């Protein structure tokens, strides 16, 4: 579990790359500059940890491209103390960024292999979600709703109504929507019945699967 000066230097470069690509939220950049992404990857990929690319992890999933993590987090507009629901814990990297920014985080993972691994791993780095759940992200987490923000880290063929229903008024759902290519979509809850929808370009994600595995 080493984080060397070399790693730290590589992270600084990554942060500069993200700035050049248009990420402007200082808190997001600071979090990415601090979190040892190489520790979230299988040892063979450590050399690639600070390249702005997605990489395979267990259970046919990926650790998202740093730009994607930064962009989704920026769109979520996280403030310290915000109650956030993450759908798709995966490697735990996105979760760490949210926790580093002071979010109170609830996170759901449906792949048991990843869930077990990440549940043990995150606390070792000092990142403690309020709750980690092994379950179906499509249904959200009704008993903890409403949330200030919900972030979906896999491609959803449609927008689950349960997730929209679990947002606070003023809260945001950041979700990549589509089958093969996804459009990054942000829904802001304006009232009990009204949502504003904004779209932010194309991304590629692994699919958001239903049920547990």
C-alpha cells in the first residue's frame, strides 16, 4: 500500500491533463490529486494508473477513466455534508473522490466479488462510506432517501424512476443513458413533479445490470 513521490508526481500530471480537458471544480481536482488511484488497480496495471483511461478490474467491470469520474463529480455539484447515493461501487475510486470531498456516501454494488473486495479495501485507505450495500442499483435505497445527489457509474438503457423519486427538491441525478454509447444526463428536481434535464455529450460505460450477481 505504498504511495511514493513518483505516484504523487504522476497524479499532479493527471490533474493538469484534466484541467486541460475542461475540469474546473477545484475540489474535484484536489480529490483526484490526493487519491492513490494505483492502489485501486491490479498490480500489473499500476504503470497505467495515472493515464487518463479506463482499465479492467474484477467481474468484467472497469475502473472509470479519471476524466469521466471528474466530470460526473463536477456535474453532481457536491458540497461538504451532502447525502449522496452512488450506484455501482466498482473499485471504490469514484466513492473515494466523493468521500474526499466530504460527502456522506451510500453506495450500492451488485457484483458480489467486487462488493466484498471494495468493502474491505476502502477503510484501509481511510475512506468510510456511511453504508455499502450489495444490491440492485435500479431500485436505489428508499429507506435513506431523499438524497442531495445520485450518481450512476454504469450505462443505463433507461432512467430508473426509483432514482428520480429518491432525490430531494434541488437534488441532481447524474446518469449516463443509452445502450452502446451513453449520453451523460443530469436531472435536477425542481418540485415534487418537475425535473429539469440537461445533456453533456457522449461517454462509454459498462452496462448497468439489474438484480444481484
